[in-house]
C-alpha cells in the first residue's frame, strides 16, 4: 500500500488525486489529522486513517501495511519540524515500508540562509540513517508563495519587497504529478532527486512586470530594507521570529540559492510545465473572499 501523509493539504491532496489516476484506490492510504476532511477520498475507496506526526502511536495505525510512505513536510520551522519528520520516518520504517519518500526542497542545505532549507537538510540526514531506501523530492520553491509575497500589488500598483534574486517558482500541480509518478514507478529515484523546478527563474521585478501585463495596470517593484519588511510583517501580527524566517527567503534568493533550473521535472512529466504567468492569470481572476466570511 502507498501511504500519503498530509492528504488534506494543498500539495498532499493534489498528489492523491494524481495518484488515483495511476493506481487503484485500494492501493492508496492516507494519514490525516482530521479524517472527516478526507471523507471524499474514503468515498472513492482510499483508506483513510487518523495520524499525527506529534503522536507516534497514531502513525503506527495510519502506516499499517505500507510498502511506501510519502512524508509531506510539515508547515513548521526549526527543531520542531525536524523532530516531527523524524517521528514519521521512524514510524514508516517500523511499519515495514520498503521505501520512504519526503517532500524536500531544491535548496536543502545545512548552511542555507532560509530556515526551512536547513530543516530539509536535517530531515534528509535522518532519511540517510533510517536503514531503508529513500527518495527525497527536491521540489522547486512553490509558486504559490510568490503570489502571497506579491500580495495586493496588482491593485495598489506597488510591490514593496526586500532585495531578491531569481527563483525557479514551481507549480504545486506539476510537483504533485511528479510525486504521483515517482510513487507509481517505485525506485525511479534513489536518494535526492535532481531539482524539480520550473524552466525559468524569475525575480519579483519580472513577476511585477508579468502581473502588470496581465492586468493592464502598471506595477512598480520597490526595494525596501530588510528591517522595514520585518517591521511591516510584525505590524500585521506576524511573530518576530516568523518574520525573520520569511525574510530568509529573500536573503537566500539574493545569494542565488533558488536560481537553479533543471529539465528533470519536465522530462518526468513529459509535457510543458505550468508557468508563472498562467498561475498569475488564475490568481488574478479569482474573486476575493467575502468580508463576511
């Protein structure tokens, strides 16, 4: 059985959907914190069990009968993230999985300026020591984050962000399809994959220009100091530590940590990748949520 964790999240849900197109539902299990949110998957024949990386006992049940386990990285940073990943790795090995897979990052490195990349590197060290074959999916930087950083610039005409560098912003949908293909064809990659990235690396000046072209309204990319960026985040309620960690994405980008591109993702999928202008058009055409919600 193929077990996918975090299957109600943005990436995990898409991985399961694409996996269902490749293997029978009866071969797929998901480990989720709230099984009720995965009811639609259960209705389609997917095995749904409650599991939390904070509770090793729950994972023993969720991973039962696993041949492969895909660990989708948690939305945390620092030692707590690594601790939970280690718990999941240990549980997968204890369940008898013959391969453990993990959603890592193209920039995974112990010396990265971006905390999540240091966490990914530490998790990959745990995978190397776990005693069974592993695959670390070196995913490109999620393009959804570029849209979040861009914020309301398309309406205000001002993109106020720290100095950056080129980043190979990569679509969730392409990375989900890649994960499904690798799970369905067990053993395609052993150890870390090549960088699974978009075909182009873009700066926020590039992205602002693309958004302006799509909307027909000018957008100015303004470079603000690191201190002003952090202050702006904390002023909107972001904890200081989290604000500093978000700044790390920019300091790492301007050091070139996310500039690499690689044909591996497009080759694996066998078709053109989803480019950022396509994602921008979707994003900009999505109605804003009602203020009453």
